[in-house]
C-alpha cells in the first residue's frame, strides 16, 4: 500500500498518524496538485482512496485560488491521470464537505 500526502501541518499532515504502519505502507511525500509525481505513483494500483482536500471554510475565503487548486483542479487532474495511466483503477472519493 502507498500513502501519498503532502503532510501540510495546517491541513492535519503528521507522520504520527501513520505510526505503527511503517512495515505495511510506503509513504510518498507529494501533493495532489503535482501531476508529475502522481503519474508515476498511480500505475498498477487497483483501488485509490482519494482523501485529499482542503476542508477549511475560512481558508477557502482567505485564499480561494488554493482552495480551487486543491478541491477542483487537482481532483480533475487525478481523474484524467487515472484515465490515461490506470483506467481500471477504482477510485473511492471521500469528499471534503
């Protein structure tokens, strides 16, 4: 299993959340907005649990461009990448709101 996370502290990123799983998961520090990294990681995955998202309403009001980049543009890019490099993958989307 591979975990991809940017580990942004303001969004809850913390390696401690994965403590006890070091032998069972591979951790890749990457961002949902980085298509280059995602393309290399998506191949061969049967199921993709998409938990990425910016959830703060206040942050979305202060910085709507980042909110749009994470919650829309990056999500669309993920779908397009899956269609291109791993069309058989199933995506489980948890949503942020």
